[in-house]
C-alpha cells in the first residue's frame, strides 16, 4: 500500500513539480494564464534535467543491486527509441505546456494515455500481421474518450474566448505527449518485453539512460539556456522541484511501479492511472491556487469511463465481439 500511495502521489504531483521548476507560482483563472513570477529553469532545462537526474538515480540502484546491464546492441537500439517516446519527447511537450496551462489540466489530459496505448498496440499488432482488432466496446471507449477530452478542453469556448484559443496549442502538446506514451508502450511490447532476460530495473535504467545521453547530446539545441531569462540563479523551490521530479518521478517511481505490479497484479497496479488526475488537480489547487472550471472534472470522469471501456474492465455479461 505504501508503494502504491507513493506512486500515485509522485506521478500525480509531477505536473505541479513541472510548474514550480519552471518558476511558476500559479496559473490564475484558467487555461492560457502565464506561469507566474519567479526565477526557474527553461523548458529544455526541466525536461533534460529530470531525465539526467532520473538516470543517475537508476544507475545508483543498478550498482547497489548489482544488476547486470544489457549488452545486446539490438536491445539498446530499441531502448533508445523507447527513451525518446517515453521520456525525451513527452517531457519536452509537458514542460512547454506547463508554461501555459494549469498543472491540474495537464494531469487530467495525461489520463488519456491508456486510450492512445490501446490504439498504438492495435495498430502495431496489425502491422505485424497478427490482425488484432479493437472490440466494439473499445471503439466506444475511444469515441467516448474524444468526447471527454473535448469537454475537458471546453472546445465550445474557442470562438468566444480569445485567451482560451491561445492555450489550445499547449493543450494539444499534452495530447501529443500522451500519444508518445502510447506509441512507446506499444513499441516496448512488440520489441522489448519478453525478448530478453533482463529485469524491469535494467530495462528502465537503459531506457532513461539512453534518453539522458540523447538529451545531453542535443542540449545545445534543447537547452540553449538553463535558467529562464538567462541570468541569475533559480530559486530554491525550482531546484527542489526539479530534483524531486527527476529522482522520484523519473527514477524511483519505476521501482515502486514494479513492486506494486508484482505484489498486486497488473489490473490493480494500473488503477493508479485513475488517481493521478485527482492528485494533480488537488495539488494545483492547494499549492498554486489554481482554479478548476466545471468542465474539467466532468470531462475527467468521462475520460476515466472511456479508459475502463478501452481496457475492457467495464462489467459486462458477455465478451464483446470484435468488429468485422
């Protein structure tokens, strides 16, 4: 229970930590507000910094547990792809979105990850010639998820509210990040899982380590400036937030996730997905004073129901037939 609670709190508060690391102190009345005042890290600094810190934490765990590093070149190539899809690309997108959106809204949009995962896994299986198809219930879940996201975003305000329209690119960046997550999980399922004798810690360290190396190599482009404004030093809050985001959210969370998976099983372990938006919204309200509009929790509830349908966990009397 302790590991499960730590996982929910860590992943749920990641969006708050991103906001603080960027130097934000609040996001005002709603989408489109600025990141607040304060000296923090740049978007690239937050994204690459958390990956490097997470990789360092996992390297320490590898050394303490005397876990063997992968030696297969083909595996490292796939881990590099997974590192881009599950770390580098989405972290950059979420960090950029964090400059323009309330942290709670980012947390809600992150809950769409299982929907993208189901679509990506299905597409990958059909490409591989296995012919797996979504059931009618899963298709209904995907459609309902689109409706839920539209409610969360409040798309009816695009024409009437200019400030909201300006925040749409940041909201789309969050959805792009979750699409990266879904594609990354599908890639891992097809090319990594079950194809080697390495445990979850070695795979996680290889994945995050690869992302860290790529991030550092690309740092002249991704991190032209480490500190927002380019002068001075970041405050204590952004530094602590970035350390927590890297060591906990990008490092130790993998260990907690594996422990919960082994002890509770995949069904119970994945239920943490439903708690992270709640934690994210509450953290944003309590710490940053963010305001929540009525459509965000309503849309989040619709998204959760859609995820249950996509993951085929909605109670039903008989199995749903696959689409013809």
